[in-house]
C-alpha cells in the first residue's frame, strides 16, 4: 500500500502519460545536434554509434536503479527524495538546488533559446534580432507555464499529443531515410580513422548522456502516478529502451546520409539538417527544422511540468521557502513553484553557448544521478524494511557499474574541461549558504 501525505497532490497520472512525459523529457534538441560534436572529436563512425549504445545502456541501468527507488519511495521530488533518505539532508538539498539552478533551469532556458532559433529558420522575418529571439523563447516558457498551471489534466493531454506527434515524425524520418533517401552504408567504414583516445571518448559521453538526460523524469511525479509500484518501472525502463532504440536508429541515419567528415564540418550543430538535405534534397531541411521545434517544445513542456515538483517537495520539508509547498485548489498543482522556476528561466535565457551549457550541466546531472544510484546500495542496508515492488536485477553489479562509469566520466571531464567543471562545482556549493538559512521564518512559514 502506498503511503500518501494529506498535502500531496492527487494521484491522476497514468502509465501512458508518464511515459509520454519521459520520452518528451529525453527527446529535445540533443539527438539532433550532439552527433556533430562527436563527429568532430571522435571522427570514427562505428565508435560514435557504440557510444550511443553505451549511453543507452548507461541510461537503462540508471532507470532500473531509479525504478527500485521510485517504487519504494513513490513521492514527488525524484533524486531529492532518494538522497534525503539515503544521505545527509544537505546532500538532498544540494541536489534540489542544482536542479533548480541548472538541471531544470538552465536546460529549459537552453531549450527555449534553441526553439526560438529554429523557429525563425522555419519562418523567417525581415526584422529578426537577438531581442526578438529571446522574446519568443520567453514567450514559449510562459505559454507552457500557463498550460501546466491550469492543472494536471490539461498538462497531460498536451504532453501526450506533442509526444505522439514528434515520435511519429521521427519514425517517418528514419523509415524515409532507408526507403527513399539517397545514402550509403559505405559511409560507416569508408573513412575509418585511428581510434580516438580514452579521454576523448569519456568526454564525448557527456554529450551522449546530455541527449539521454530525462530518463528519470517519472521519478519527479511519482507522487501523482496511479499504482506507482507497477507504473514507475514500466515507465522508466520501457521508455528508456524505446528512446535508446530510436536514438541509435537516428544516428545510423546520419552516417547513412553522409561521411563522418561532412558531419564534422563547421557548423557542427545542425547535423540533422545536413543529413536530411543529403538524403532528400534542400527542402528537407524545413521538415527537420519543424521537427526540432516540436521536439524542443515537448521537452521544455516536460521540464516545466517535472521541475517544480522538486521544489514543492523541498518546501514541504522546509528547506526551500515554505510558500512553494502550496497546491492550487482546482488543479492540484504547485503553481507557485512553477512560477518561480519560470521566473528563473527568464533570467537564464541570457546564457552561454550550447556546448558550454552541455558540459556545465552534464557534470552536475551525472554526479547527482550517480549519488541517487548509490542510494540503492545504501537503502538496501539502511532501510531493509522498505517495500520494494521492483528490485534491480544483477544486484549489486549494475549499480556499482553505473557508479564506476559515472566517476570516470566526471573525472575525465574535469581534466579536459576544467572551466565548465569548475563552474558546475561552484554552482552546487552556492547552495550551502542557502541551506544554512533554512531556519529563518521565510522557510518555515507558508504564505
């Protein structure tokens, strides 16, 4: 039986809706852009494909571990809840703080800016400017804020619709590439180069894990899901397998379309457009641009929905301002937490480059997801009495493997990209003074 706090949001979210949330959260701009960076840095088609397979397996192991945690602790908040039970409350707070500042905040800002940029490629305007692009990005954020503040019902319908649409379009792109596209599988080995170094491959995994980030989205809304003991494992594991398969197929399309040297040519970011033009002709670029807009809008929507559940859970524990713990009477959503997140994102719209943002946020995301996976090991010993409707298979091999790979990714990234890693560390530590303020009346009194 699931224990539900009296002040918790009602359980309305079905497995299908939660899976749509997960898929939309994962599939944003990453799959359409990051392979260009890998082509530049790795230069070997088969190695790049294997990196995407490794990324899928990495995410799948993480999903299995999070499924055990989510089924045992089916409350809103995701990592914050798991770390609070397994470690010191400060560790949990820093996870939630980092989610607010970077994990969701910076990711939503980057997604909204990307949407704006691609939208104006699709519908050019004669007076396009930086102010106009940022205005559209902010408009997207606040439009989706309105959708999710209206209630879980409307948010669920929107998330389902946009997820079905983008998955259908991506499936059409893959099928069309291999049936009527002008490509060649010879590209996979026609330019085989020297094997890249170990350091380059681990740093490249940051880009891959960025594209897969969001596989844990169901954990943030576990307290709103029907039958979470069954729904969470099905959603996380099934959704991750689906996305991993789709990602590998899309990367295969890229190398079917063009040699790796063409994918690595500047500009490296629009790798999907390059492949589409090579496969179907110049007009296909518009299809990919429209797909990107839909995909990014769906990902931003998923994060606008999921992120505030973390701050709501923290506010209930009185480690975040208490006024964020209030739900709307009609929709049963943490409207104040949603508003706070969107205000922060509006400020972050004026941010750094895409590549810097990926490295910067990637270090934080990988580090805290590793701590959450470590919580599986700790809670098995610390809380053996917890009901665990789902248990990680091959325990403890899978959690330990995830921890080892995460550690290597972070260490190699610190060595190769110390500036971005340093900023990531500084962002996390900036939460310590805020945690020390938790005894003030602002954190204890709801408005």
